[in-house]
C-alpha cells in the first residue's frame, strides 16, 4: 500500500536560505581579483589564436591569400576556414585563424591576410517580416527536400563512428541548413483581440521601434584555452554551459565526447553573452 508523503515548508525562521540574505559565493574572489578566468590560463608553450571574420551580410569568397601571415615573426600556424568560391552567410563568419607565440603577433598575422569577397543578395529589412518568413520557409523546405532523413539523422550520431562519406554528406547538409537560416522570421505572440482593442481605444498611436546592439560589459572576454594530454582534450572555456559544450569540440576534431573535459571555475558575466 502506497504511503502518502506530505512535504511542507517549515516556519520561516527555521529556513536556512529562504527569506534570508545570502552573500554571493564567488563575490569576494571576483571583486578582489583572486578569481581566475579562462584568459588567465597560460600553460607553457601555449599559442594565442586570433580570427579573421567576414564583415557583411552575405558574400562569396573572391580570393584568400594567407602567405603574408605565415611570414610574420612568431606565427606558428595559419588556417583557412573557407576557400575561393565559398559562400559566407552572415556577419562574423569565420574566414581564417592565426596562431602565434604572442597575442600581438597573431593580430599582426591577421592583418597580413589578403581577403576579398563579392557581395551577394541579402535581406536586412526589419520592417518586412512577411517576406522574411516566406524566404525562410522556402529555403528551409528546399534543403529538407534535397537531403533525405537518413542524412539528417547523422547529426545525432557518434561523429567518431561516421565514415568519410557520411561526414561529407553531413557537412554538406549542415552547410545548406546554415545558409537557409540566414533569414529568420521574428514570429508573433498575440494575446486577446487586438483588432477589437484598437477599434474601441480612445487613442491609437502607431510606430516602429528598435534598438541598436548592446554588448555586456563583462568581467572577462570570451575565450578558450585548449591542450591535449595524450588523446584527451582539456579545455578551459568561458561559458555557462560546461556540460553541454564538450561535443562542440569533439565533433570537428572527430573525437569521442567522453575524451573532452571542459572546465570553467568562474564566469565573468553572462546573461546571454556566455
């Protein structure tokens, strides 16, 4: 016979936390500078990576020359994320990365990269939500029609167990979905009878309001410090999602997610920016 268990809050004065002020557990460390963030991680022989990103709404790579970056003193590696003819789908898309012994050298390397692109058609009219919705739905439907379900399911599979052909198909599908998601409708959330309310209101004012991008003034910048120990990858990452980011490192590297350890001792500000 099941026994009913009744749980109730005790008297307020007996509560340990409810109804009482609690000091931030990490407040003193952050305020005093004792807290160590990802950017403070500096293992021996660590290289600093800086990125070249796309500045535009939609474009196609016209040319990309990394030779100048390779000649900068201190630069140890240069990597291209794209090649001539590739599409860049939004502002901030990754173009190239430069790894160097010092931050200043990596920044110099990025400046030496010769990059040109052709501007492609892009939609940036915030007033025309109907067109944004139409284009988004059409482009997404085209991708889903082109790639069968067995290809789409590869996204949930263990990347380390995929064949080279499966990895190629998955990459093509994900790139196509990325391109289709360049345009996203804002959506609607309606409560009550809006038309009736406007009709019976004493005064109706119509307008369009927006706000520029606002960046948080966080205590720490974004960043990651990664190092291999044998076949294991240890990452110090500026994130609030420690348990959910290992796969983002494992996937591109073709590793088992269990071989990736993500550590974040302190988060220097979040609220959407981490």
